[in-house]
């Protein structure tokens, strides 16, 4: 299967991955034939990309976590954020013990911890710690899906760094809740389809502090998880926010979540911006090491990422178009390609191993072949 912008999906293609509604209920199952009317209805759900199966893409792309666990995690985050948003008008961040919370709120906090443990156990059960799937997001539930993706990506990186289990749980919890401060921000600003004004952006930049202050009112909330929430927009060069701290002043786990946060945001469709292809997003991370991101962490992240899964159709810098047939550990941008289209007809069907052909690079992903 392969990921295709919805405007490039051809009639009679087969759906490759389940489509869920905002409540996590199944709308369409894999294998459904995509008619013109069905594609139009999917567009109305604010879904901008689909996994499809066609003549070029009989490869399977597996999610690193079980689909039912992903939906359970999204539902838990949505319920937590929605309830906090409902009571957030008071903005009362005085120190409280867990007994000061309602039974419902206590259940949410317990559920977040439980989800963190389930996500970790599920990922640890995988034989290969590689991420190749870009999650399909419904724009109406973007924040919740994004939160789960950031947690999963953070865990994969944390496991690769051999963090102990208790720190992985702290990392996952902080990543799941990294944007909780946005529940205290005007939704009109958060959902604005166009460019933010300087004033609006200054309001947005308050969300790490608001999230940190809210969770600091809970006496037993872990300090590492809180610092992820507070510092996930800080930069190595000190030009991030909210405090402009740099390098070793930034919490180590916040540095991890920052990479996951930016990668998932770049590879996600938004109403005002189409997704960047995973390869370009990885190149962005690499290009900004030492300024935005920690160099060593990005280097490890690149080893567990498969930006061009088998079955991806790509254009090459030599003008040819091919399909990815094999990926190699530690070289995420240099897979082996089978040529599908070439000016030289003799090259069609031949193989190019980008590990050997260093003068050739992948230029982009092709969708209309």
C-alpha cells in the first residue's frame, strides 16, 4: 500500500487502512473500493490523505502499535482534554491533592498512566523497532491523534536510547500530555486556518506554561513529564519558547519529545498546509541539528525511521521514477529502487541501490503514476 493525497486517489483504488470517525468508530474498512462519491464523502470528513492498494503497491505497511490501542489512546486523550477544557475557565492552579479532583478527573489521570504502560509494552513486543507508518488524521481530532503519535515516536526513540522502563513511562506520559496547555487557549486562535498575527502567536506560546502550571497543581505528577510539557518548544540554540533556555538547560526527555513533535507535525496534513513527505521531514530535522534539535538524538531517530516504506513510488534526481523495494538499517534515505519509468527504455525494470549510487538521491514521492 502507499500513502496518497486524496486528490490523487484514482477511482476503483482499494482502501489500505481503516478510516475512523472522531469517536474512534470504524467508518470504512481496508479493501473497500473507492468510488468517486466515496472519495468525496471522505473529503467532507477533513481527511486529506489515504493509504491505498493499487497495481504498484502490494506491500503491507504495519503500524508499530495495534490499531485498537491507537484508537483507545486517542479516545482517552480526547476525553481528558475535553473535560479539562470544560472546567478551564476558572484557571485555578492552586496546589491540590488528588483527593480534590472529582472521580471522573482521577480516572483520567489513571487512564493516561495506564495508556502509557500499554503503549510501551506494545512497542517492546515488536521484533523490529522501526517506524514507517504516517497516521491518517481527521482534522477535527488532530490534536488528540498528534498527541498519541508524539508519544509513540518518543517511546521508539527512548527505547533506542536504552532508557529504563520508569523513564520511558515518564516520557510517554509527558508526550501524551505535551499540548494539554492548549485547552486553556482560545480555540479561535488554535483553529485559525491562516497565518497567525504576532499577538496571536504570543498567546499560543503561553500553552507550555499553562499546561505546566495546571499539572503542577497535582501534587504527585512526575517532574520529568511536567518538564516535557514546559520545554518541548525550547531549542538547543536558546531561541525557543517559553523561556529561551538552551542545550543542557533543556530536560533530556523534552529534547526527545521535541523531535517527535516536529516530525509528526511536518508529516501531517493541516487545513492551511499539506503534509511534508517523511523523507523531507527527516532532512529538515537533520538540517536543524545544533540549532533546533540535539544532534545525537536526531542521529538515533534517523536509524529507527523508514521515511520511504517498501512500495513507495519516488522520483529520482536522474529523472527516473521507481518503486522502493528494500530499506537498509541506518541509511533511511538510501533504499534500493526498481525503475518504473525512464527515458532510456533499457533501464525500466532495473534496480538502483542508492547505497552504491551516491550521486543519485530521492527528489520526491510520486502519487499520480
